[in-house]
C-alpha cells in the first residue's frame, strides 16, 4: 500500500510499504478515504521528537471497513467509521473512567500512558496517511457513521482529533452560556475551540493569533480576532472584558509558541492566559507540551521546563486542566451534531488533495504559508 513515510527532519515520501492487516481477533481493517495532516504531525516532521524514520504518519483517520477480525461483533464490513486518534483498549482502569487518552494497555512503555496512530512515544501503531489502517480493538475504537458519511467526510474526519480536542479545551475551561472566552492560537484546534465555545452559547469569544488568514476564519464563525503582533493581547482582552479578564481561556498553541519575531517561548501563551483570564477563571490547555525537547534552544525548555507565572495564577485562584483529549468521551455527541446539521467543522479545511501530494502539503503547512489552514488527503475514494 502507499503511505506517507518519515525519512528525517523535514523529509517525507509517499512510499510503498507492507499492507496493514488484521493481526489480532479484535482488529478491524479500514480502507482510508480521508486523513488529515495535523499541527502535531509538524513536531515530528520537524524532527523535534523521537519519531522513528520509516514510520507512517496520520492520526486523524476516516474510512470504510474492509475486513474484521473473528472477535469483532459490532462493526461490519462496508461501514464508514471515524477513528479517535487515541488507540485504547476499553477495559483498563483509565478507559473505564472515560480517560481513553491515558489507556494503560496500548502503551508499551510502563512509564507512559496513552497511545495513538503514527505518533512519537505513543506506541508502535502505524498512521493512517496510507491506503489501509489496522484498528486495534475495533468495536471500541471505531465510531460508526450513518448514510451521510461519504458526502460529509471532511466534517466527520474532524471527530478523530481536532473537533473533540477543541471541545475538550472548553470542557476543561468550563465554558458556560454567556461566558467570555479567550483562545490562544487560531490553528485548526484553536478554531475548533472557538467553534465549540460558540456551540455552547458562550458570549464573547476572542481568538489570539498573528496570521491574517487564520484570524479571518475565526471572524467567520463570529469570534473577535486579536492580532498579537499589533498590540499586547492581554491588554486587548482586558479592554474587551471591562478590565476583568475572560471567564475562561484555552491554550491551543503548545511548546513551540513563538513571539512575533519568531523566537520560541514555550511559556508565552500560558502566562498570557494567566494574565488575561479573570480571578477564579478556568484555563484548558490542549496545546502539546513534552517532558523532553532536545531540539529546543533554551536549556530549561530542553528539559520540558517553563517559567510559569504560578504566583499570579495561585493569587488569582485559577484552575488549569491539561493534556490530550479523551476523544471517545465526546465524539458520539459531536457526530450527532454534524448529522443534525448543527455543526460543520469542515470550515477549517483549506486543501483537499491526493496522498501523492503530501510532501508539498507538509512543506506549505509547516511554513504556515498563507491559506494553508487544514489539509485533508484522500488516499482512496
Ligand atoms: Zn491531530
Ligand atoms: Zn485502556
């Protein structure tokens, strides 16, 4: 089968690799019809992780079931399914508590928890930027789609990661109707957090970024764009909230946050959030942070350490939630919003391409080229 293979920093190729196949009685084999490039793929693409050369990228996957293992009883051949990026067992202590993001069974490293397709340090699972994908524990990990699956693929594929992840940010930030919400980062996840806040009837939704194309998209869903390269974003949020700060804040940038000059400051958006969220406000952090980052310039950042304004955060009585999204906690409800026509997360898609065009797409997405918001690839039709 054809697949997007990692060759080394900023180098990928669409190669022929061994076909994915059923390896366990609970596996499901999916022919991938839509798979996205994610901002978190870029950390690996840039060589900033331990991602092994020769491995296949892709954790945002949707497709049609072509084979099921003998122990699969719910999922049927021919059905369209979308796969949470979390690979989870469904029966461990964390999965039973709806924390499939920290599954204890599928992660081979006993010091870690959680697994994902095609991801550094998240187990040996191959990615879905390929013609075929093996889905472990298929009955648990497949979310089945209805009759409209094929025509709404670019909406439903967002259930694999960014729509639930954006929703999770607003859950951790406890967004209530009427709340003012500030979101740092207008990449696809930040846009989904803004969209989720809007779906939850938030009041003012403010989105901080510096890329005009992304800010324009934020504006298109009713958010207030805040360009941090023009003026201090904290002051802009305070000005919009009677000096109090936002009720809730979402971090959708992560450890490669950079200032307008392009210099990395992993703590920048966290500290901006502490400053722009009100006393007793809540903060949800879904931007990726890692315990080690040998590629960082800063000595502390190499060890995953960031100077956090903890004194101010404590003084303000704020609450902060962190970590990857437990996709299964939300994907069924979000699917039903899409099916009912109440949500259309495909508004972030800027490019739909064939798998062969992956190298060019990664390059443009990595450079944050104007207009390259979200890339959906179609390995098969
Ligand atoms: Zn993703
Ligand atoms: Zn588990």
